[in-house]
C-alpha cells in the first residue's frame, strides 16, 4: 500500500498507509494526524486541510482546479507555490512516499 509522510511544523513526521483512491485528508483524519482538520469533510470549501507538498512530488499531482485555487487564496496559513488542499489529492501508487508539510495553523 502506498504511503504518505506528514511533517509537522516541529519537524516531527508521521508515515501513514493510504489506500489508492483515498484522499490525503481522509487518511490524515483517520490516522489522527495533527493539523489536518477537514472541517468541510473534503468538499474543497474550508482550507483546514492545507498542506505544502515537497517540491520533488509536485509534478506527480493532478493540476489544481479553479475551486481549489479559490480556497487556497483564503487559507489561514501562508499560501506558497507548493500549497495544496489534501482533500483534493487522491492517493495513487505513483505517489508512494509522498511527503507533505503541515502549516503551523489551519484556523
């Protein structure tokens, strides 16, 4: 099963097995990853699942849709070029080892 590594602002990391087709947000909430809240349940409306994707994985992700772009514009944490919403990233075998950083604040 592919894995994703969630890195906290402190540098502490948590590796989670994620079934293909499952969103990173769903996996993070299920495994109690601190800092991923997912208030809207994964419908791309709240930005409480904002993450920073490590540079080496960006080209493996699907393109950002307009809705995700709009929500990222109003995130609490600073928006960076590698900002994504974890609810919009579905795990695949090609993403095995994906490493993402959690912003210091989602609220």
